[in-house]
C-alpha cells in the first residue's frame, strides 16, 4: 500500500478497518466510537441526557 498519497480520512478508515480485524478491547471488539458512530449524534445526546438523569435520580433517592 502506498500511504504517501492517502488523505487523512483514508488513513483513519484504513486504521479502523485494521483494528476491526484485530480487536484488542472488549469481548467482541466493539468500542465507544463504534457505538456513537452507529447511533448518530442525536442518539448520543439522548444517551448522555438519560445517563445524567439517572445519576440525578440515584443521588436524590439513595443519598
């Protein structure tokens, strides 16, 4: 492979594909970037809000 002419996007994609072939984290090789990339920015925002709300509810009732 000639990496001299690759754009930054192509380099990132090539590295991501190599990581998917040889996963080093997690049971199935999934990571946070795969989760966020899969659900999009709206889903990520909703997930963060739900986590914050859960923490607040936990702090109120189990203090």
